[in-house]
């Protein structure tokens, strides 16, 4: 059963066709034991990856695929790494449903186009950062 309504799927197919420039890999990490929403996240990612030939999906088990978990720096599940021609460090934790669904879509488009939407001034200022930082953005409609 499709999660997206047909009109939404058609919109995203058109949007992806117009906007996606480079291939994107969605790398999904699940856990068989304690993973709330892993099945639902996988279903969403399968549906989204089916909307464009530029989007592929890989799946790994958090408890079994330790090398991949370490490679992508995954801390918990469900987790999705959005990777383009290289790993830009874009991670989505949790279920991209409701208002958060578009965060996943924008992440895919940004990685594919290699554009962030940041101003040149901001990009230049960010280049001054010399040590690693872990930036986490928490989103809730409430």
C-alpha cells in the first residue's frame, strides 16, 4: 500500500526530475530489537527512492553491520544518511513523517545539487571553522 497519495507522488516525481542533478544514496540503519518506527521509516524510504532513478536505498542493521555504523557515525536508530558523490555528513534520525517529511525531501535535493541555500557570506564564515562540530537540529511542530 502506498503511503503517499497519487497526486503527491506525481508532484515529487516531477520535482525530482527537475531538481535532482546527481545521484543520491539513502543509507538506512535499523535495529531488530529496540527500534521504534524502523518499519515505517523503511517503507517511506522505499517509496521515496522509487520516485526517481537518481535515488537508491541501502539498508544496514545497527547491531550487525558495525563497520557501516562506524563509517557513517550512526548513534541510534532509525537513522538515514543522505549521501551524494561523497558523504556530506547529512543524517536524519527518526521518522520523516508529517511536517518532517519535507526535511527529508529537501535533504535529498540539497545533496543532489550540492547546494545548501546558504548565502555566500555565511559559506565564507563557515570556512573559518577549523575544528569539528556536531550540529543537531530538533524539529517539532509543537
